[in-house]
C-alpha cells in the first residue's frame, strides 16, 4: 500500500475527528448560524435559531464521541499502514472506525432533533 495513501487517509480521519465536534460546538454556542451545509440539519433544527442551538447542544457529547472515534481510526490507519502494510487490516480499521462514528453521529442527530422539537420530545 502506498505511503501517501496511508498518510492521506489518516490525516483526513484525524481532521474529521477534530472538525465534527468543533462545528457542533460552534453551532451550539451560536457561532454558526442555521445553514444547509454543515451541522445537524433536520426540519426541527432548521426551524429557528433557538431550536438550532438547542439541537446542537444536545448533540455535543455525541459529536465529541464520534470525533474521538474518527481520530482513533485515523491514528489506527497510520499505525497499521506504517507497521503491517496489510490492506485488509487497514481497510478494516478505516471503514470500521468511520462506520462506528457514523452510528454515533446518527444517534446524536436523533437527540438533536428531539431537543430542537422541545421538552416534550427529549
């Protein structure tokens, strides 16, 4: 497996591991307004500024966990790529880490949507 592939995939996962929690935290704090590009975008979170912030506040722990999983997958990809060179193990670490992070992010989006809908939905 080419070194550039290992480094690129590892770097992208590490960057995503930092970016995901950062975006959610900014949105929760009001530093990232409603938009159609980044953040938890459900009909409920997009319905107003307060639902947007409330939803992202509820999603913060989930985003932090997903970010941690992405960062671990990135470090794992770099470690596996540098030591074993096994494409199968590399793919398992990358896809497995990204898939786990995706599941956590979906759980966070469900919580965000419920929080954005109000106390009756939490």
